[in-house]
């Protein structure tokens, strides 16, 4: 007989799906600080379409996108989905998961019940003409980020994903390590390897903002794996060693500079020259950290408003500033004189396609990229760990949440059954 609802850590027989599951749920009435926005609720387990997979979630990764979802900023993810015809008046977030395939739709062929998987968060409709034409699905009109723009993410006992989102779990990793890296690693992989004409080359100097953060810690390792020379930017002494251990050839402490923010007007000589002095000093710090007077061929951007003028200024002639976020604000300013005369590229980038996710996962499987799991939280602290992230108080590297895995250190379904 199928159980209604099983407590966390009580594992049903392989492939037996209960009718309900526990989830950490965001509702519009709770939008605000993450600590208040998430609450545990029992929900019906979603039904599967022909190309869908139900994953028994062992652990979930923590990302900035569900800080935004919790706050309802910059969009109300629930209302946005309702407008598209999805009926649920709640959000089950979570864009990173490790777990075991528990059920599959009738047309799924790439995974089977019992497979250990990690899940990437790129979704698109399989019958989207753009996807069927073989074009990059990240440009497809139906592309969405699972567990942020879609419902049924990993902050629940079961998550619903599309078949192509499943990749093999690196066997050497624990469930919580395996859940912690895919979103940031694949995003960084596309940023550094995805933009033809400006892809990472051996020997390239690369500037990486937020080197001790989720994206930054992956970017340093991906750059090193390609033989490039990453210089990381951080705030705080403790983060310097962390970045060097990952392979940064040098580290800059951004607290030593104060020229941040939007550019002053070009015609305001006094203010502009002050800014220029700050930007040049930062450029000199980059050369010192690199050990050579060379500018970055790629600038790995995500803070946005406060740092973009500096990134665009110091990028090498013909180089690329590649940006996937605007954590400090969205109004980008840059001095176009340097941009066109030195023929630089400002490239937007967003998550990754299947091949890029596989590229990132293969680096993890090969031991060339470590997930940098810094801290693991119990399921009940889903809101608390997102709050740490919102307050920039989270540890260097990545964080994970135990869902069905009862304690850290377990690697297989048998381990979890043994721990019951
Ligand atoms: P994270 O772990 O919080 O790291 C961000 C880092 O940015 C922090 O460690 C911090 O490092 C640095 N930072 C904060 N304020 C800064 C400022 N004023 N100037 C310079 N650096 C600053 O977050 P994450 O997971 O790396 O994500 C970063 C952003 O990228 C978020 O907005 C996230 O939503 C976005 N993102 C987008 C995608 C996509 O596909 N589009 C994918 C992943 C993440 P220091 O204080 O040490 O400098």
C-alpha cells in the first residue's frame, strides 16, 4: 500500500511514490526576508509528463535566485507563473539537487529508476521549434530556470524535472556536496567557455569578481583547469587564502578602493578624474596580483552596477566582460570611448545548455573542480541559510540543505537506508 506522507529520512521502496511530500514553501503572503518567507507544508506530489522525471531528493543546493523568490523581487515568481496558466498559488524553489530517480515518464530513455543523479536547472519545452532546430536552448522562448521560474524545485522530498536535466552524480561526492555546485559551475562554464571569439585560453589573465562566492569559486577552478591565470577579487582577509587554494594566482581586496558605483558624467572633469584615478589604481593592483603588466582577457562579472565601469575600463583590447547578474544594481554605465576604440565585448550570459552542464559536471567527476561545500543545513533551516546569503554573511564557497539524506557524509541510497 502506498503511504500518504513519509517523514524525512524514511525511505519508501524504490519506485514507490507516496501521495504527498514535505516541502519548504514560499507564498505571496510571506514575501519578505527569507527567514519568514519559507514554511514547511505537505503538498501533493506532482504528476509527470512523458519526458519528466521524479527525483527523490537527498540534498538541495542553495542559490541566490531563491533569495529573490522569497522577497518577490525583481519579479513575483508565483504571479508570473499564474499568468502563464499554471494554477499553483505557491512556490517550491530549489535549483540544485542530488538524489535518486524514483519515477519516469513514458518517453524517458536517458535515465532509469534507481539512478543516482545531479540535476541542472535549465528547462525548455522539448517541442519548442527553436530547440528542435538544434539551436542553443538557452535562447529558446520556452527556456526557464527550474526551481525559480518553474515550480517543483529541490526544497521538497521529491522534485519534478525534465529528463535532459539529469546528469550522473559524481560517485566520490556525498549527497550534500553533489547538490551544491551545478548551478554555479555550469553558469561559470558557459561564461568562460561559451562565447566564441572570447573563450578561455591557456595563459589568459582573467579577473573574477566575488572569487570566494558560489560563482567565483567555480570560475577560479574552471579557469585553472584550462591553464588560464585567474585573479580573484574579495572583501576580507580570510577569503584570500581560500581563493589561492582554489588556484587564483593573485587576490585583490576590494575594500582598499573607493571609486565604486556608477560613472560620473564624462564632462565633469573633477569627478571623472577622481574616478579614473581609482580605476587605474585598481588596474595596477590587478597587474601586481598577476605578476605581469597585462589586462584581463576575460572579466567575470556579476556584482553589476558598482563594478561594471571598472570591469569595462580594465578589460584587454579585444577582450570580453561577461556578466550574468547585477547583484548591486542593474543600471550599467561604461565609458564608450574605451569600449569602441579598444573593441571590447560586453556579453550577457545566463545559466547553460546541456553540453555546458555536462562540461562542468565532467570537470567535477574528474576531480578538477571541487564543489567547495562550506556548510550543510537541515531542511528546517532552508529560510535561515537563504537569509545568510541575503546578508552576505554566508561562508566562502557553496551551501547545501539535507532533504531526505538524514546526515552529512552519505553517498548512496544504501547509505541512507542504513542510517534509518
Ligand atoms: P555569492 O556566493 O553571494 O557570491 C557573490 C560575491 O559577490 C560575494 O561573495 C561578494 O564577495 C561579492 N560582492 C558582493 N557585493 C559586492 C560588491 N559591492 N562589489 C563587488 N563584489 C561584491 O553569490 P553567487 O552564487 O556567486 O551569485 C552572484 C550573483 O549571480 C547573484 O546575484 C546570483 O543571483 C547571480 N547568478 C546568476 C546566474 C545566471 O545564470 N544568470 C547564475 C548564478 C548566479 P566579496 O564580498 O568577497 O567581494
